[in-house]
C-alpha cells in the first residue's frame, strides 16, 4: 500500500514537469517577434503616407571679426606697402574705415588724400613710404566698430649693419680676435657720400669707408668706441647713425720700473699697471710660487692714470728676496704678465728733458739708487754710425738734500756738430752697474743748411781728464773732451745731483 502511494506521487511530479516544458518559448524567438512586429507599430495613429510639417529656423547673423587684432609691418624707405583689413563675415551692411592714429585716411572705397589708395578688398596702399609714414594704423568695421591695429615701421634713411644684422643706434660687444664687418647704407633717391668716424676721428682705412664698409679684423682694445656714419646728401639734415662697440680683451700689463733698486733690511715696492675688459685679477709670482699675504709681503691696489695698479711690498729685504718677480693678470678672455727685477744695483736711468742752444745741448736723467752712485757713463754716436763714443765719470758728486728719496739727477752738457745723434747713459753704485737707458735722440741743425748730413763713422773716443798727468788735482779738474776738431768741439761735465 505504501509502495503504491509513492509510485502515484512520482507519476504526478513527472506529469507536471512535462507540461511546463512543452508550453515554454525560447527567449531569442520572443525578441525576434517583438522586433518584427515593430514594423506594424502605430505611432500615435499617424498615417505613414502623410508628410510631416516643416519647422521654421531663425537665421543667426554673425558679426564681422578679425582673426588677428594686431599686425606688425616693416618696410624700407621707398617701398610700396599694403595694409590689409581682412575681416571675416564682412557683408554689404558693413563699411571699412582706415585711421592713422586718430585721423581718418579713408572712408570705404574713398581715400581722404592722394597719399593713400583704398583698395576694393578694404586694404590700404601706400606708395613710396618714408619714415614719416610709420606709426599706428587701424581698420574699423562699422556699425559694430570692430578694429584691427597695424603698426607700420619704416627703416630710417640710413642704417648700419653688423654682419648683416641691423644694429643702428645700438651697442655691440666684440671679443678680442673677432672679425666683423660694418656696412652703412642709405635709402635715398639721391646719391650720398658715406663718411665713417670713430670717436670723432674720420676713418680712412680698415676696409673701404667711402663705400660704406668697415672691416674689423682681429679686433682689439683700440677698436672699441662710438662708430658714426653720415650719409652726406648735401642737405642741412643728412641721415646719420651710430653704433657703440665694446671690446672684451685680455689684460694689457706694463710697468715703468722693470728694475727696482733696494737695500738690505729695507722695503721694496714692485708694481704693474694694467687694463682689462672684463675685470681681471692680479697676483705676483716668484720662483714659480704665487706670493700670498704674510709678514713678508703685502699687496695694495689703486688707480693710476686710468690704469689699475697692483703693488707688491717686500719687507725687510735680504739676498733671498733678490731676483725676478712676475706680475700676472688674467680675466675670462686671457692672461698677461710683466717681469720685474729686484736688485741692489741702480735702476735703469730715465730721461727727463733736454735743451738745445745752437750746437750746445744739455741733457738730464733721473736714477734711483739707495746706495751712493760711484760712476756714470754716457755713450753717444751719430745716426748710422757703428761705434759709440764714451764719456766716463771718474769722481762723482752729490748733494745732501732729500737723501732718503734715493733719486739722483744726472746732467750733462756738450757741443755737437750738426746731425742726428743717439745718446744713452748707465750708472754704477757700490754694488754694480745699471742697464743702459733707452737711446735718446738729439738733432743739431746746421744754420746754413736745412738738411742734416751724416758725418763719417770713425769717431775718436772722448775721455775725461787733462792728458799727461797722474796727480789727484788733475783727476778732479774740469774735464776736457778731446775729439777730431772737424767733428766735435765741446766742454762738458757730468754732475750727479742728489734730489
């Protein structure tokens, strides 16, 4: 009985399952039928054969405008220039006006004066522009009053080019050793005469200034300054321009005292003067070593006659301080140096001045020596001669005033025959000889002949003293020069005067 009941329940469940399976439909089929039946869907009862009514669209009027509100135009004098007024959405209801600053120059297609020409595309034409035509122009589109500004730049009647670049009325910086080409050109209907000047001095070389070209080859310090170009057209107001040139160069180092005298236990000053651009640094070197500040050395910097001066002070000098010193100066462009010798010997004599009266000449030299001078030698010869004649000082004299300065004055007076003479001097102190001073030239004119003849070369050397005696009185007597009578008749002496 229980088994029969279970079988009945199983059969009922199987029957229910088969009934549901047979009545179900695939999802894909339902979707397909839905899309298929859409073709017959009634859109709110509209008839597919009836046209839809047209919708009226209001026309939008876009105002004129410019893609660029500012334009820059460059021209040379004499050029024909067209200033464009390219407005978008420009129609028959608009009108274009041209202004120069605040003054109207054209109204639509009509120009106010014959200096301008209004074109059909609203552009403005200027024929043969001049520098006076330059300035601010603007095109105004009415009635919206939309504007486009045009700045017209007309080059001057004269321009200066540096390596094909316009540098008129500007500053340029060159470096030592550079090569540059300056060209001055004019824009005038008449022929002009180009004239160059540097720092107010007319230039006639360095290229072809008359054609307007200046060539600066291997630029150096002396090329710096203000270059001016004038286009001389014969008018009262000729065109002109300038360029200011700054040159950067390595230091130029010099000194007036290549030999410095000192004494043991004293102080010595060694200096050098220099110019440099850009700014430079300086220092001293001895025996390959850079000298630094110490109890032995001090350094001071100053200005002297438009030069920078650096001075090394050597204190409490002794034999180890003697020798060669280098004053070294350098900047970003390069370096340079000068050599100075420190010794106990006299410094090189420096020529002071001379006077000539007829055949008589009086010459003066200055010598620095802290030690007493014991002798002086003067050499002289005629130009183109080979041999020097020498005058030696046997006994020296000095004055006692201002002994601390260490400056001696040498004065020599002599008579010379007409001609060009070379004279040089050297001195000796208790330690040794100085170098010869640079040659000094003396010209003795012949009152009867404007031309100066060169005497023969076989000059007889002149000596001090009165011949034949060895007495002390004769050695200290006034000196007489003995020369060939046809050449020289002189009476002179060398006196060392302590300043």
